[in-house]
């Protein structure tokens, strides 16, 4: 535990959490497709129909038989009889015969007998009943065939997929107006400490406004979960116990902000141990900032204690809380996506030292110099919220590395937008 024994490595802490907590599959509910953005699919979605359900043109031009244009050129045009037009939004009631063409707009239904569309730019209207074609087309050119986009009965979105804007468009295009999604996890955020006051209150000497619970609630919402923000709980055993007991009963995960440092460690550990058989899983992780991070299981629910410093909050959340919430939401991202998620490579603008034996999370800003992307370290104590506001992401200095050199290429993991 923190203050006496060795802090766990980040990998050991994550492994301990994974082995101790069983991730139940969340319940499934149906929501309107237009309101499903960011939700996670609870079942695979298959296509109820072909998309498109009819062959249609991708260009303004003329529907015709491709073979009637073979050999056409500027010097030797092909002349075709104009036999009609396909009205937009209606079925094609005309057909195309030998050496004939039908006027068609982008998105129009391809008439019977036609197998291609020649672009308007490659034709000229000779008179009301004839066109000339100066460039040949191949069968299927400028045409989307039936089911070319999506085939009926084919899977279109897998279970565990987080719905994006383009997915909403696809679902609506297939006539799917309701989708099965996992219920969002609920997360209780409990700020603790005698020194914390509400943002609308003027702090007295020795007091500070509540930053962390609002910061955490926003992070939770950004991850796709539902935050429940509690009022400030003072450093009182019974009041803290009651708050945690209530939070465990009404949410899937609990975050305590503050109360994990050495000064209040005994109180927090005592409360969490008294409320659950498993108690504390770990307290103290070899990362900077965020060493005092703790995790416990209370009635089968994960409870995290994140340090009071804003920079430590975001690192602890990203390393431990966010992965649990992704699992509780049912999201099933392939490992390579998680590793590559929102990263860029940049050259460090200055050398930075680090103490071996811990992972150091360096906050950085990005800037361009000519065509080179640079990562500028933002140095400052973890209690300064401005170091987060000025940063766009973090660079990890590995546990056994004494630092990074100026000009070294580093991977910057970007904060979510």
C-alpha cells in the first residue's frame, strides 16, 4: 500500500483489476436510430433488404446499351435515338432498345434494356429525337447495381460496435428505425475533502472550488456513460461510508475524487474495506502523476479513488476507469484500434528528465515548424489545471528510461476532442 510498500507497476495494477472484476454483459434496450449516436450495439444488425433496391445512375446523362457506344470518338460519334426520360423519384416506365437512349439524372432508376450511363458531358443533343455520343462506356459504367452497397441478409454492424454518424445514415437508408443497444453504465462521482466548496461559492482561506468532480463527470459523459455527481463529502467516516453505500447501490462504478493521498488514506481504506469483502485491490501505482490511485471492490462494484490533483485525475481515469467503462458499455474494439487510438508522432522540443522506476506521463502541446510536427512539453505541478488546458495529449516516458532527448520522435496520445 502507498506510503509503506512498493507501488504496483501500471501493468500489475491493470492486471489485478482485470483478474478481480468480472465484467457482466449489460442489458439491451431499443432506441430510435436517430438517437443512437455513440451507443454500443447489443446485437448484430443485418440488412433487411438490398441497398439500393434498384439499379440507378451515378451521373446526369443518358441510359443506353454500352455496346452501342463502342468505337465512339470526337471524330466518329455514335448517333442514338432519344426515346424518353426517367423522372426522378419514379419508376422507369420506358425501356431502351437497340441504338436508343433515355435521358436520366443522378440517382434515377436505370430503365429496362440499359446497362450503362454515358455522362452528359460526353454527348451532344442533335435535335429533339437524337443525341451524339463521343466517348464509349463499358457495361455497368456510371451505374450502381442492385445490392452493390449492401446485400439483403448480410451483417452490416457487429455487436459491441459504437455507432458513428455514418452508421446512423446506413441504418436509416435500410429502413431500420430502432436499434438494440447496451444500456449505458452509470457512474457516481463523489468529491471528498473538507477544503472543497461548490464552483458558485467564494472560497475562504484554505478552501478551493470543486474542479475534479465536474472534470470527471465530463470525462464519464465523453466516454458514453451517465455520470451521477454527488455533493462534496467531508472527511468524515460515517458520511463517506453512507455516500459510497448509496453510490454502489445506484450505479455500476464509483469514483472518489481526493481522499487517496497519504493524509486521508486510512479513512478511505477503512470505509472501503468495511463495505465489501474484497476491499482494496491496490493503492499506489508507479505512475506520475497519479501514484496515490486506488481501486477497491464493494459489493461487486469497482470503486476508484483518484488523487486530488487535476492532472493525476485525467491520467488515473484514462489508465484504469476508462477501460472498465468501455467493457461495462459492451464495446468490443479490436486491440489494434485501442493501441492506435488518436495518436500522432512528433519531435520533442526539449530534453526532459524522469526518475526510473515509474511511468511518467508528460503533458505536451503540438505545433508546426515548417513541415515538422513538434511536441512541446508543458511542465508544471500536477495540481495546476492550466497544464491540462494548454495540452493536447500526453507522452509516456517508460518506467526504466531516465528521460527523453530533445529532437527524439515521440508518440503523443491525444486527449479526446
